[in-house]
C-alpha cells in the first residue's frame, strides 16, 4: 500500500465534498504542499468529478494560487501606485537580473522565487519589498542587489 500524500489527507477531510468546496480544498492543499501540483489538480478533479480544466480555470482566476513551489527566499515586490512611482519596477528588474528568473518563477536550486503584489499597504515606505515576511523599505536598485547578494553569501557560508 502506498503512503498517503498531503493531498490525499486533505481530500479525506472532504469525503463527500461537491464542487462548491473546490476553493477551500485548493487552499488547504496549497497550505499543506506550498503550491498546487499537476497531480493535486488531477486528484481533486477525480474526487469532485469535475474536469481538470475546470479546476485550472478556477485556480488561475484567483492570484492566491500557485502552481510552482516558492523558493527558500521568496522576494515579493510591491507594484502599487506609490511603489511604482518611487521605482519598484527598477527593483523588480534588478531582482530578476540578479536571480536570472522572472516574477512568478523559482530558481533551479529552489533558493529564490520572485512574486509581485498590487499593494502591501506600506505606501509611506515606498518602494517596499518583502522577503519571507520581512519588510524592506525605500528599496533602491543597489539595496535590492545587496539584499540578494547577502542571502546568496549566507547560503554559501551555510553550505560549507
């Protein structure tokens, strides 16, 4: 007998669920696994007797759902009006260049991912970047590069 996955355990908690429980099920799966995998979509589709295309349709409509795991260091750049005006696009581009990935992606080594949000609610500190829950205010391109370099150096030191 195969070991139960986190997805299986979530679905067990929704034995008689219907289509109206799709979003809570997807939220629980993402909380458990960190993202929604192709396998999870297939299992949910089978469990709810709904085509996988419908599951993807709902999940892609809401930006809360991810289809790729986040990196160990998740860099979230605010692109709200205040942050945009104060230069958050430059910070985003520098992060993408330094990590050689685009927003929404994760580095191959799984260390870094980049996300973009519409507003973090810290407009007076614009532009703002959040790395794993830690806010960094008044980010410039240089500050962004230094933050990423510091994290990379820390990882290299810990790997030894």
